[in-house]
């Protein structure tokens, strides 16, 4: 995957974009393009563990992550540590070694009364994920924009 960058201008104050992006109810809406039924368990506080989850045929599954940084209304950094599969956290081994440690960074900039939201993803070696994110992030960001404006 390497490094990926996405951004969108949203005609809403940074505070609203930040809160809408992270609030449980709206998070479930804007992340739907990634996987229908997406949600999280945990805290957005710096250093906290957070699970990014979705329902599946074999129960709850998803990603095990931690909030590397959270400067409210400015910057959020998520470090992906592994995956949750069949109720077990997997943080090492062939299933996660190619992308464990990948970062997902969100930068919120106030621009002309609105917000420029920038997403930077770093790490991971799966080329299939590049196309997936290139297809999915724009859809998710359009939903977020509609929720905020």
C-alpha cells in the first residue's frame, strides 16, 4: 500500500467535522462504504486501544488499533496493531505482519470558514489494499461531508 493521501473540503467548522467523524452514531454512517455495519469499541483518547469492527458470518471481526495521538480538532493518528478474528486478537503472524504498525492520520485544517480534512495512510505491503482504499475513501468522505454540511 505504501503512502496514500485523500482530502476533502467541507463547509462546516473544524469542531463539527472532528466531532461528526468520531461520534459513534455518525461514524457508523460515514464508514459504511468500508464495510456495512462498521462501528468501533474503545476510546479515541491518546494511548487508548480501539477496535474497528464489523459484523461477519462468524461473528464480530475487525482491526485492533491504538490511538497514537489525538489533538482535538487538529490531528488524530491511529496505529493499526492487528486484527480481531473469531473473538481473538491477532497481533503477530502471517495474517498481520504485512500491515501491522500501519498509520492512519487525520489532519483538520480551518480554511475559509470550513474545514480541509486530510487523510494520510502509511505502511502496509498489500497492493490490493491500495485500490480498495482509492475506491472507498472518496465514497466515505462524501458521506462525511453530507453529514457535516
